[in-house]
């Protein structure tokens, strides 16, 4: 997780909106994953961090919709938040490496 914090800071310094949002979202998800094995896990805190992660990763997806890493992380966040349909959609998009709405009739 520390790596994502540093990468987020580097992206912010370089005015890289995608990188900043992506590493913020990924770092927050990793923070929640670290809590999974803790007997003192705070479910409310984890849910709040997942919501913040979702917001950041959604921002990253808007900036670069074709990035499969974002889709994979979004799938994990959606799954943890109980939104299985959205998680399946993100996983399918990551596997297919297809940007929804990017294909045309031509």
C-alpha cells in the first residue's frame, strides 16, 4: 500500500489525474484487504474506504476507460460492496479489453 501512496503523490506532482485517482483507489482497496485478517476489523471503516476507492477508481476509469487494471480493481471493489452485477460487468470488460461504447458500426 505504501507504494500506491508514493505513486499517487508522484502522479499528483506530475498533474496526472488518471495516475492520482488510480493509485488512490488501489491503495484504499489494499488497505481494506489488509484489514481482512485482523480480528479487530472495523466493518464501518472498511465500507467507507471501499466507497472512497470506488469513487477514485470510477474517476480513473473516466480518465482512461481502456485501462484493464482499473476495471479489475473496480470489479474487486464492487464485489466487496455487494454489487455482483457491476463486478461481473467490470471483470468482463477487463477480460475482453474492450471499452464499452467505443465500438462503432464501421
